[in-house]
C-alpha cells in the first residue's frame, strides 16, 4: 500500500496582500470622467463662438498687436457682429475697420483720417483680456437684478488707455424695452467694476 502526502498552501488573508488588486471599474471610471471633462470644455468653447475673445482670436496675426478698439451693439449677451479698429504691423498711419461674425472676419477696410480719433488709445494687450463679453454681460445683469431691474441688451467697447494700463470694458446697459439704464466700466482682466452710474446697489 502506498501512502501519499498532500500539502495545501494556505493563502494569506486579503488584508495582508502586498499588492491588493484594484477593481477594474475604477480605472474605467477615471477614463470616462476625463473624457467627460474634455467634452464639457468643448461645449463651453462652442457656446462662446460669438464672444469677444473668439472674435479677437479670429483676427489675422498681423493685427493682433494693433487692436485699438473692439465694439458691438445689441448684445444679449453676445452680438451678431463685432467691430474692430486696428493697425497692421508696421503701419501706424492707417487704421483698418474689421467686422467679425460667428468667429469669422467678414470685412476688412482701410480707413484714412481716424488716427486722431484714437490718439489717446493704446493697442489692447490681448493676453490680458480674460473676461469675455458673456461674463461682462452677466456682471451687469447681476447688478441689474440687485437693483430690481431687468437687463435687455448692452453695447460693448473694449479699449486700453496706456501701454501699462489694464484693458477696460465699457458696458452701456438697456432694459428689455430699449430704455437706457446707465454705463458700467469693468476691468477686462478680472471683472472688477471701476465705474457705475447704472445700478447703485451692489449684488
């Protein structure tokens, strides 16, 4: 008769495993969240295609250091058309009037005799413009609500007075019926309101 010895190796308890296995779904969930984050960013950018920053980005590179004024009317929060007064690189004597709609330049015309009008304006430092037109509109809208008013539309002007100054949004506010409510000015760098004759109460 033969006798066989059988050895059974006892596994260590789970809490003593040196490298416990992580659930497979955790990695998949991280990947899903990452792609969801990217998609949300794309949707946000798509929603601001008619905004000021997108319109400035649409300008040819030869104008980017010579933008003297960006303006628009009937914005709620963004307008149909933006108007840009800019100089081309190396051409300080002529100013071009440029129109931008839906993130595309639709017109570019050289205009003589406007240098005097913009003699006090410096080119806008575009890298300092972090407050988009939608945000400027929302700031004005919050002030209107705090004063029991409704904001229907605004007119925008973005300019900079001095090379070392901050670019400033001027926002003319109108009610739903077109009545004039007043003027607000805010820094295009961080949205700080620096002038306001439209709404006395702060939000």
